[in-house]
């Protein structure tokens, strides 16, 4: 009897071998995808956008996460609000995806009209005795951390976002991300599972052969290397680079810029890592020649030599530099499709063509994102193949993938799988 | 253990609260969609077309309902026939979707050849002893009611179509729909569940804000309103309109035109409603200026002031006016896609450009159908959202939706769910 | 209680009536499709390509079968190899679909580098102690039979391929298919189940009405006919044709060309049939006028009058003629989509425009394949229709379909369904 019986998600989780990529089913099964969306995109904190997506009162920005649609808006009192984009009458979408400017939130279907704080102000034809007070738009838990908006769609959001908040509030302060603007944004649909997108971002083992533009300013060795894989010359260079870190980190911290790595990657609910990284070459920015793309620096920055404060979340990666920042948000669309939305931020008063050149600003991460999309697609296609067997992560350059896989399995188990 | 267990369809039906829109699963689950097609599009009478779709002997029209394909044709004896478009040999489709003219029904695969009444006339290579008599094309139960063709794909069609037949045979007689022609036809795919398409059609609460073209001739108040929602002026106008109905209905009926509302919307198998409605403004027709679009009136009509005989079925809506009629047929394509096929009928001898102007004829319902498609899509997207909770129907302007939901649940239960 | 319960695959198999087409579910159910791919495309020998797809050392050709991707390549020692296109690191696809030339197989993701025999030669960052010996690319069982490559994705390939090998090695020798080239290739996606594609190919009952180009050179009667279906003239012609077979076969065999039909269609694992068929008209080749398309004959052939050696497998059909060969490979894409990849082979030294005219070479099977795609789509649409009931195969012209259905059911049962 050779008939196949699909294993339970739990037994798939059991079958994962330490130090190895995940069993295929965790990358490609529909039921796992649905569980992933529920666990990682509803019950954990996710990055959904930026305060500067809605700079003025009445600005609204709609983001779609799975079947959820969230309205991020700025109320007349300048406060950020996040509500579900679902009318309390018959459920119609109120706003379209993307940006709009509103004075009230008016459902186009039957003109139910909500205040910007979500309260139902007007519902025609519902009778004088209709109780509007229980029909506010449903609110979403969120936090703005240094201008980055994190939301949690569950009623019971993980408490350990506090660590991220504490660390990043201080580190992001000099960049004043609240007072930036989105100079450019791209949506790239990767033909692969969201976990392959995240794995791809958490190692730079693939960088040297695939990301020529990024490698001008980014040091692939920062995320680990096997000294024996390197030529004697490369090994010497790597050792010098490591020594440089000790110096740089000490000097940056002495100047009041926290720089050392902080990570909360396993045995936690909220997954993050940050560190101030060295920028190669000209040392200023992730641009084709590693010099700053914008002459108007971010926030209170007066120096271009403060490296790259990288920040990982389980659905985002970020690079904060003296002249600009790059923020990528990852949204799973299906078991085999993942949206990567990338935003390039500059000082809100920087003027395109005067203070910054858009091509120079965006060149590196536009190219890198396209290259990564290709790699993720190859990786997903392979994981679908019946000939796929989980392979070994490098213990030098892929330890963060092993941690991610471990965290993934722990969190699934914690939510009953 | 937070793993989700999909509830049964039966418990979804149980969970519906009176006076509220349906639980999300009834709008978006695949298993519910399959049950819906089986119950409402196979085991109930549905409108599938018009006698004037096949005006001459040998005319055939193929319509697809789910995976079924039906051939409506006119036999040489001028009778309408409806047969399944499935060859009795190896199942090949015999005719393509849409219209064709045939002398016999010849399967293109192996030339099995059927008479227009479905009898197998010729089957090459099947041997001299092959019994052709049991290989006729499978017939479909149907009724032509005043020229509208209703079919039921089950062996046990509901008997209460008789009430519809009795009422509409008389009301449609003066329009002589059998002697019309299809002047124009559109297929619009709405990105929403068929029940949202039907709900949208059964209220005019959304009309004033969404259908400027329709509101010239159509009175949104006809399908209910909350007097307290109206300004004193609008309320006075509404009251005058209601008084006008009493007068008009009396006068029309005195002239021999049955006009009062007849409805069979709950506690029944066949769902319908008809009423002669007042046309606003110029009072003649659903056109941009409410004057007739065709100078050649339908049937035996000699007056343009006989309003709009509307007719609802659970997969159709119709408007019969002095100069033209509009017939819409609703065909579910998937849980989230619904075809709305609209036909504009004029007198069979009316000549385009002479007796009627096509743009004027079609303007209102082309615009209205596109607007409704947008609303249904918004509504469906919202019903998919985990933040959706069934909302309250207006007890003034959405009572027909509450009846539709009640009927829907009753019929599902009657068929074993 | 009218709710539908999907029957098991086993009960679907049980419900098939002898002499009739398959129950609908076997043509259109997802679970049956997955079982089909597993049983017929993994556990049986399938045709995957030709030696001449990779004529030179370093030539590689990637073919996708379901979620499997296979690299066919020619090693430096001129040997054919077939390996899974899945990197042993994290599973990435190594080569893209289609043809390429390689010196090593280098995974683009992290540069794991394999020899052409699949051995892992280099894996950076994996540590000095990493055991590469167990990380070769996974090999695929295959056989080249006269230049046709058959593969089996299971560890336990059926032994009775030996009969095919024995018969065809001798019959194909004079054509020397190893020394041909692919003059043209088409991929046609048929909108139907793969079994309908195969059924369509295994009868010529549909040819006379659908394949005018093919019928110039191909005799539809060769695959059976009902004498009583034919006119007296056609019957006489058919009888003359059968007499001609006796003569021709005797004469060809006397000249050393095995010609009689050999078939292994039921009670076997490997399904095939071969016979040397008469070419009509000018008698040379399947071209618009039945004369040879290429003046440079295949292999050691010196005569154009040796008919058409046809060969069927359960996922392929082939015609070997004096001047060229046509090889079609069938790959299921989904329950309702099937890829037919057709290759036209000529002598490797034949020059387009000099020795052969491409349009003349490809005309007949390009047209025939398009016509068959249309028929398969009609047939599949009909099999989806709830009104479909399995119909009777002709006992004259569809006996090979009955055998195919019988074999299909036997093989499913043998694999536990």
C-alpha cells in the first residue's frame, strides 16, 4: 500500500534535523502557510509601515496582510491610528490599498461614516434607536518605535517587544525617522515561501557571487565565514576587518552611538537583531560608490561615517545610514509568493535632484532585491522537488538561519502545532 | 492548542444571527460554494436565457453554469429544447459556448450525430447491433414563462414555480418577450460571491451615492427607507411618492395591467418578487433622461407610461418597460467570482439607429452594472477579512436581504446541510 | 441528507465499466492527479528525451516532470547522465529549464560545485571536516534505447522495460537516432487530463474528420474500423489495404526490417506498442504530399519506402521514417493541463534550406497537434460536466483505449489504490 498520507504539521516540525534547512512541507504546504500567517503575521508583532507613510493629519495608508487590510492614518491630533479596513455594516472595504487623504472614513457602499479615531459618526437608514457606540472600526494594537510602526493582530500581543523598543528607541533617535519621507518604494513579488525570503536575507554566504552592487559597501564576512574557505590573502583581510570592528565599535560608542550587536533570535517571541555595521570603501552609504546619496543627512546626524545600523525583524530588514535608510517589509501572499515592499527614506526636506539623486539612492537595493527574488524562486522550486532533502547549514555563515529555523519551530509549537 | 478546525457548513448556518449579514464562511468557503452550486443552481429553477436567444429553427445557444454546459435550441417544429452539451460517446462538448446555427448536432470528435430533439441518429464504427435509442443527449427540465427560460438541472424540480408562472404569464403578456430581439449583451465578472451580487441587487440603500445614472429613472426609496434618516423635505417627498403609488397602481390595474407587488421570498422553494414600479422624471424608461430609448414599443404596448415591471429571481433581475426590457442572469464562477450577463431587449422589428439609439438604450445599466461590480468586490474583500463580523441589516431598506439570507439558510437545510 | 461525499480513488477504479471510458473523477480529481503523477510518472519508465538533446560533452538539458526537475547531460567521457536538479545544500535549482553548456554544475546560490557525474567537488564555508562524499547530486535511473532516453524516478524500476529494449534496439538501429539533431521543437499545453491526451493518440476514429493534413500519409483504418460503417467502396478499399499489409510486412521483413506489430499493452508494467505502418500516397513520409522532407536519410537508411515505425509509450508517441522522425513526450501539468513536447529529428548533418525544408518537415504534426489539443480540451470539459456518464468505446476502432483504461486501473491497483 503505497498511498501517501500527508503528515500533520506537528510531525513535520518534529522531523526537522538540527543544523539543517526545514523539511519541504514547511516551505510549500497550504496548511502550513495558513498556520504561518496565523502564528507569525497575526500573533506576533510585525512591521507594517512608517510614521512618515502618513505625514499629515488625514493621511491614510492601507496595507494588506493576508486577507487583512489595515488603515494606518494620522488623526487630527497628529496621533497615529491603526484600524481594520472593514465597515461594521456589511463588511465593505472602506479605503483602497495605498495612500489617500481623508477628513472622515466614509464607506462608499452605504455611507456609514467614521471619525478618524474609528468611532461611527453616521449610519443612514439604521433607525433612531440604533446604537452606534458598539460599531466603531475595530482597532489594531500597534507601537511606533522610532517611527517604525509595529502591529499585532492578536488580542494578546507578545510583551517582549519591549526589548526591541528599548534598544531601538535609543539607536534610532539620531536618525529621526519620523521626520523622513519615502523617496521611493518598490513592491517585488518573490516566487517563494516567506521563510525562504527571510533565510535569504539572514546570510551573506550568497552575496559575493550574486550581489556585485551591494558588495561595494557591504561586507559579506560580517555574517560569518569559514576561514579555511578563504585564500591566505582573503583570510588576512578578514582578520583585519574583524580587528577594525573592535576599534570602530569602541570609537562609535565613545561618541555616544550604541553600536554593539544586540540580538533576540531564539527563546523569545519577538525576533530581532541590530548592530552598527562598517560600510566598505568610501564608507558612507549603500550606494554604487559607497558615498552618501543625499547631502541632507538624517535627523541630528552630522557625520557620514557612522556606518549602517541594521535591524532585522521576522518580517523586515532595515539599514539606517547617515544620509538615508532602507526599510523592507515582507508580506506572505501564498505558500509560494511573498511580497517584499522596500522604502527608501531621506530627510523630509531633502529635494530630489538637488539634495539627492534618485538613481544613486536606489541603485544598490533595487538590484539586490531583484537578485534575491531570483534566488528565492530557485530555492522554492527546489524545495518543491520530491528529490529535495533538507541540507546542512554552514556552521560559519548560516548560523542565523539555524536560529531562525529553531525560533520558527518553537513559535509554532507555542501556538499549538 | 490554537489550531483551527473548520466548522461544518451546518454549524455556519446555525451561527447566522437574524437581521445580520451572513457569517464570512458562507461567502468565501470553497465547500460552501460547491454546496451553493449544487443546491441553488442545480436543484432550484434558474433563469438561463430567453426564447429570443434562439429566434429561428436551428438556432442554438450554449450557456455554462458551473461545469454544466446547456444547449438551448429551437427545433424544426419551432419548439424550444434544452439538452446537456455532452456527447454520449466519450463526453466531448458538441457545441462551443455562445450562438450557432445547426441542422443536426454533430459532435466534432467522432461525428456522433443527434437530431435537434437530442435523439442519436448516427454513430459510426459502433457496430450494426449498437442500440442508439438509449444514447440521446440528456434533456434538461425547463419552462418558458412569457419567453423567459427557466431550467432545473435536478430530476425533482420544485413545484412552486407555478406561482411565478401564473403571475408572470399574465404580467409579461403585453410585452410579448418572445417577439423581442437581444439588441445588446454584456458579460461582467464581479469579483465576489454570487450571494453578495444578489444582496447588492436587492437593496437600493446604496443607490443614491453610487448610481447617478440609474437614479434619474429609479426611485431608491421604493425598496425601503428610514424616515428619520431623511431631511424634512426628503421625507415629505417620500410620503408624496408613496401616495402616488396608491394612485398609479389603482389606475394601472383599472386599465388591465396588474401592478401590485407579489412576492414569494421566504417559506418557498422558488424565490421571486414582482411589482410595477414608477419611473421617475420623464417616466418612460430607464435611460439617461427617462424617456423611451426605442420608438417601437414592445408587444401590444401602446403607452410609455406603464412604469417598470420588475422581476427578481434568485439568479436574475429584470425590468420590463414600454420600449425595452433589461434581463440580468447571474452565474457563479467560483466562491469569489460571479458572472452577470445582461441583455437589452427591444421589439424584434426595431432597427438600430432608426427606432432606437444603442447608447441611450444601454447607458444606464452598463454604468450601474459596472458600479455594482465595484461594490460587490469591496464587499467580498471585506467578508474575507478576519476582522469581518456580520453586521446589521437596516430594518427599513435591507429587509429583502434579511429575507434572502433566511431563504438561503432554509433551502440549504432542506437539502441536507 | 443530500450532501456529497467524495468517493475514494479505489471505489472510482471499481466503478469503471468494461468497454467504457473512465469515470469522470479519474479524469478531473486533484487527488487522482497526484496519484497518477506518483504512479505513472515516478514509478514507471517514462520517455524524457533523446541523446541528441545533448550531443556534445558538457551539453545539458533540463526537463520538468511535475515538481521534479531532471538534468540530462553528456559527461566528458561522452556518457549520458541524468541527475536531479536540486542542490544538496539548501535545495536550489542548479540549472534553468531548457538547454545549457556547462563544464561543472555550479549552484548559483552558494557556489556548491558538482562534477558532471554529480559528485560534489567544492562547497565553500562548510568547514574542512565537511564530508562531501555523501552530497552528490541524486542520480536518476535511466536507459537509452536506440537514443531515446527512458527514466524511472523510483528506486524500483519495472523490469519489463527489457522487452521494449529488446524489440526497439533492433528496430531503431537503422535510423541511428543517436546521430540525429532536433530540427524543431514545440510545446503545446493541452487543456485536458493526460489520459485524455493519451486516449486521443491511441485511436484514429477521429482522424478523418479532424486531421486533413495527417490523413494524406496516415491511414486511419490502421487502428481499426467497423466494416458496416463504411460505404461499399470504402469497405473494398479497406480490405485491399489490409491485404497490402500482409504483402508489405512480408517484403520488409524479408529485407531485414522487422515490421510486424509487437504490443505489451495489458498485464504488464511497461506499456508499449510498435509496428511498421504503411505510408499512404507517395508513401515516403508524414508531410503534406507524403514525399520525404529531408533528402539526407536517417542512419543507414537508403530507401524511402520503409514506411513509418510507430512506437507508443504511456507518455510518448513516435514515428520513425526514412527521412525524419517525430517524437512526442507527454508531461502532465495539472489535472486539467498536459504538456505535449514534440521534436522533429533529421540526420545530424542535414542542413536546413539545403537538405530539408522546415515548413514541409513540420507541417503535418504541427497541425495535427493543434487539432488534437482542441479535441482534448472539448473532451476534458465534457468529462467535468455533471451530465457526463462514461460512454462506450467502439469495439472496432477504440480497442486500444479499452486496453489503456484496463492497464491504467491495473497499475493503480498494483500501487495500492
